[in-house]
């Protein structure tokens, strides 16, 4: 099954802790969504990534192929079905191929909260590692973290 990661799970080492046999499929873009940060994660020390529908915007991320058992591990890590819900989405790879995947979206996001520096750096690292666009990496770098 295909999983679209747009937050900390874009980063290979982070994802492999939960999904050791995951295979990188492609970098991809989710159209008509926006990246936001919400809540206050005790683990990360700030807001955590979620996406929301927003016409004209786009979120870049990483498509991983994972097993059913790994999806269950991700469900637990992401607090599904509570903090996050799973949603079937369609993304487009850099080569233009459409892929059906699932993503985790916060079910009831709190007010927007900036991420910690450590969490933000993990997103940037995952984006750089998988060749997301320079424009998107610049956007991630422009996010003001909690101080």
C-alpha cells in the first residue's frame, strides 16, 4: 500500500524506525492542500504537521510503499483513529504520474502552533533527502519555529 508522508515521516531514518521494510516510491505533490502545524506534541516540543484542503495550494511529500503490518505501526504512532484520521488522496509524482495513496490528517486540529526547531529540521532533512523542490524547501525553512 502507498503512504504519502508530508511531515517527519518524509525522513528515511525516522520512517524506518516504524516501517523497516518501507520502500521509497517517489517524491510527489498533493494539490489543493496546505501544510499547517497544530497541537503541542510532548515528543517534539511544539506543533506537528497536518494538512487541510486549500484550493490553489500544494503540499510536497514522499510516497512510501509499506506493508499492512507497518500501516498498523503507523496507525499507533499517529494516534489513529483519534488524533489523526486516514484519508485516501491522489498525488502526482515529479514525472506526472498520478498515484493513489493514504495520508494522515489531524481529525480536530487545535489552534495553529509552530513546530519546534528539531521537528522543523526533520521535515527539511526529509525534503532535501528526497529531492523536493527548492521552492518547497525554502518554504519549510521560512517557517518560524518555537523559540
